[in-house]
C-alpha cells in the first residue's frame, strides 16, 4: 500500500511525502520542509480531523495507520491520495 501526502501552498498542490506499507512496516519518503510534520505523525500518531476516532493511530499498528490516512477528513490544505495502483492520469488530488 502506498499513500501520498499533498499540501496546497500558493494555490497549487505539492506532494510532500509518500507513506508505504511493505512487509508490515511503514516507510516514509518526504521533502525536507515536511520533516517536522512527518516526525510528529510518526511519533505522536495520526487522527483524521472530523473523525470519531478518539485516539491517534500510531505506526505501532501499521495497517491501521495507513487506513487512517485514507479516512475522510475536513482539512482543505492537505490531501492523502492512495497511490497503490498506478493511475491513468497521475497528479494532485482534486480539491
């Protein structure tokens, strides 16, 4: 499973990280400007905004963490995109 994280800055979407679940482990490739955010997500966990999930999901449960990334959320400045399967027209998510 592979999930890309996009941020919208200056009106354009930019990919800043990719999370990959391989052999039960999460790997992350990220741009330098996203280092603090990614570190916080990996150490403190991730909880989709607007979800009924009470506790952040951590990388201690890799499959649940990746699933949480794809859960609906209310943020308008970032998007997670499932990139597990190649798409005909790759690019940033539709806002």
